[in-house]
C-alpha cells in the first residue's frame, strides 16, 4: 500500500521540475507575493485534477486483462519517458487575464487545474492509478509530489526555475519512467507467458 503512495510521489515530483505548472507557480508567486493562498490553490486544484485522472486510470484498468493492461502501461510509460525530454513552456498571456480578475487562491485554483489538463503529471497519474490498486494513495502521492516540486518555488519566489539543472532533472525523470516501462514490460511478458 505504501508503494502506491511513495512511487507516485517520487515520479510526479521529478516530472514536475521544469514543467509548465512549476513555471506557473513561479509566476503566481512573483505576481501575488502571498505564498499560502497559492499553496492551498495548488493543493486543491491538484487533488481535484489528479482524483479525476486517477479514477479514469482505475476505470481503464478494469476494462483490460492484466496482460493487456501491462502492455499498455509499458508503451505509456515509455512515451512519457520520451515526453519528459521535451521542456514545457508557459503561455503567460492566456494566464494573465485570470490573474487580473481574481485573488491568489482563486487564480491559482483555476489556472493550476486548467494547466494540469493533459499535462505529463496528469497522464502519469492516469497510468499510476491503472498500475497500483490503491487509488486514494496514488492521488495523495501525486498531489504530494506536485507540492514537493512547487511549494519551494512559491516560498522562494525570487529563486528562478532556470537556475536548476533542468536538462539533468528531465533526464532523471525520463529514466524513472523508463524503469517503470521496463518493470511493466517484465510484468506484461510474465502475464503473457513469454518468460
């Protein structure tokens, strides 16, 4: 059960570094200079978004045999590993109109929820929920991973994400997804009777 919490926490924390939502956290911190409403907005938006993604992953897992699901997970983890090597960009102009209209909590809640739609960490949450049987632990883990990556950025708004070795971090995250793909592939081969 703890694996359903700790693996998603680590995977999402790594995947989030340099992600567009981390850049959004930096933008919100610089704009509002009020960290706690931003942190609460990130937490609630991530919980809502990742719970929906996790529920989708659990549902998809129920549609396929264990072997088929393992092959799908293998391909998905490999695809996300490649995707991790492509850095995200933040479209600041589209986010600016929401920032002008609302305070830090509402602006963060809305922009983070929307920014996570179709994001790497949301896709990872779908896949992790399909792989691990404890949906709530997966969602708590992915949310904790998101907070581990974003809270320091919010609290130290002057610390720029560009100062981090993003290329190395993206490669480490890609490597983690490759390991998950290999593990899922090994499980798929076993379930298919290939090994």
